[in-house]
C-alpha cells in the first residue's frame, strides 16, 4: 500500500509524545544547570581568552538555545500544533543550534589537530581572534542555510510542527544530512584518529608522561564516541526516511522508519547535557595542565606547551603562553 494518501498513518502515536516529555524535562533542567555552571567557569574562572574558551562559549550558546526549544518541541507534538509561523521559527532555531553545535565541535577537533600535529605553525594559525571569526562565520553560514531551507519547504504547511507527515522525499533534508553531519563526521574522525596515533607514539617514547598521555587518549576517544553516538543515529534516520519516501514503500515500513527517526532525535538532543559535562573536564584539565607547565617563554618551550596543553582538551585546545 502506498502512503501518499494516508499521511496520518505514518505519524508517531501520542504515547511517544509522553516519552518525549519524560526525557526532555530532565534534559532541560540538567542542561540549564550544567550549562550555567560551565558558563560561570569559562567567563569568570579562567584567567585569559584562549581558542578553547571562544569555542566553548559558542558551543554553550548553541546548546542553551537548543535547550529552550525542547519544551516547545515536546508540547507542540503533544498538542498537535500545525506548521504556522511560530512553528517555523522554532524549527529553524532548533536546527540552527543543532548544526552549530556539530560545526563547533568539529572545528575544535581541527584546532586541536593543528596544535598537536603542527605546534610551530599553530602559533600563527591559531588565536582567540581567529577562533571568534571562525565561530561567527559558522553561525552566519548555518543561519543563512537553515533560513533558505525553511523558505524552500515553507509550502508544506499541512503537517504537524516538528513532524514530517508528507511522503515527498526532502532533498533539503538530505543535503543538510550530508553537509551538516557526514562531512563534519569525516573531518572529526580523521583529526581524532591522527591525534590518538601521535599520542600513542608519544607515550612509547616518553614514559614519564604516560599517565597524562593515556588520559588525553581517553578524552579524545570519548569525545569522538559521544559525537558519533549522539548524532549518527538521527542522521541515519534521515537517510533511511529519504530512501523510504523515494520508493513506493508501504505505510507500516515508513511508520517504523519515522519512529526510529524520532527516537534517534531524542538521543541527539541529550548531547546538550553531555557537552556541558565535557566543559567540566575542559576546566579541570586546564587547571591540571597549567600547574605542571614550566614558566619559560622560549620558542621551543612554547611549542612544547602547545602540544602538552592540547592533548588534555576533550573538545578543544588551550595554548599556554
């Protein structure tokens, strides 16, 4: 049976929206608490502006903005709110901040890769100002892309807010899935794997720092794993839904694909809390690394500082000068 004339049969049941409320309420509360604490640490406790500090504050802003859309997302589903202008604005805010989070996490991995693999060049390639410009560019790129996508798909106002009730394949969603996740995933994975390889070699040649290096390997690995666990399922769900919509698939199959996509979306939204927990490790590693570094300003020492401090950062780098 083709679903083109029975779109209501592919929507998730009302009981699922209750599950959303059960999950999103603690995610919202803990996310606000953790992000507020992280904001206090990065704005009040750290002594100087660094690349990591710039990227983390941008990531906090994106996470907080996404958190504030979760109650509306849950209640709009529960009340079956239709796609009016308010809904379109909430959807745009939700997807802007999700993709900004992905881009910021990716760019911090690139920043960390440059600092560790090319410590001397990183002195000219990296700076807090350049990190701020890069972050601003990512915000502008994401906002303009999402607004364009909303305009392209605005004609579909018959569905439910945050719900794809049409079986027409969405090329816009496919493009966002590829460019907004899978390309960043390749970049982040490459940078993280190369960093881990270098740290493993460094551990073999420098047994005195083995404990620190092992901790850094664990942090980089965990960071990559959290990124994949949170964002890979929902983007696979978008790919599967596009394939199902592009073929003459029966309603029950599309329904199962839609349920998987919504469950994966809940998993992706928990990343707001997980990011905030990572902030804690960033500040802890900052304090530990800074206390162990010698107070010398030679070029060679600066290069070593860049490498040592960078390997301790789970979501970015702090270069000590």
